[in-house]
C-alpha cells in the first residue's frame, strides 16, 4: 500500500517541478505613448510609455527591458531600463523608459512625416526575466498618432 502511494506522490511532485521549469511565454510589449520631456539644441529626451502584457498563468518578474524603436522603417531610438517590475499573471502593467535622440534624427523623422498624423512604428527588443537572466524577445508593429507629440515640439 505504501509503495503505490509513494509512486503517486513522486509523480505529482515531478509534475509540479516540470511546470516550474517551463520556459515562460514572451510578454507582449506595445507602445502606449511618447512624451517629449526635454529638448536642447543637440539632444531631446522622451519618455516612452510601454504596455507590457503577461500571457502566462504566473507573475512575470522583469529585471530589465531592452528596446529599439523604429518610425517609418528607420531606427529612431534605442535603450534599456533596469528597473524591476512584476507583471501580474494574465495581466498587464505600464513601464516608462527614458529615451534620447539627437536633433538630426528628430529632424529626419519629422521630415518623413509630411502632413500625416499617423506614423508607422516597430518596437522590438527583449525582456529579461528575474534573477535567471532569461531573455524573452518581443516585436510589435503598429501606428502612432503624432498629434500630441508634435504639439510639444518647438516651432
């Protein structure tokens, strides 16, 4: 009687351990907003607001986020955020990252806008999960409404 019970308990324990060792599904990262916070002749500082969604049925502790943002097919800015954040299971959270660009890049991007209020973007990179340094890639494309951003730029 003890032997079948031991085998059953061992099987349950191994099943629980294997679910803990399963590689998490990559989070979805979307551009939720861009705000110009500082502008000088040589450098502009933006805050990117990113919505990070966790498709896993467990909390996802993120220790770093690396990103590259392209507008109209051209790299606009890249950076990383080392602030730790935990994304709840099957939920989402906003992460703000600081980004810098130079006047030449900004002028080139604004020139490519023309008269359109919409700009295609691609946000790609990876998130680093917790202390295990597991890197999970993300890649998201969409359109960004530039009306709010352009109102903050000097004319």
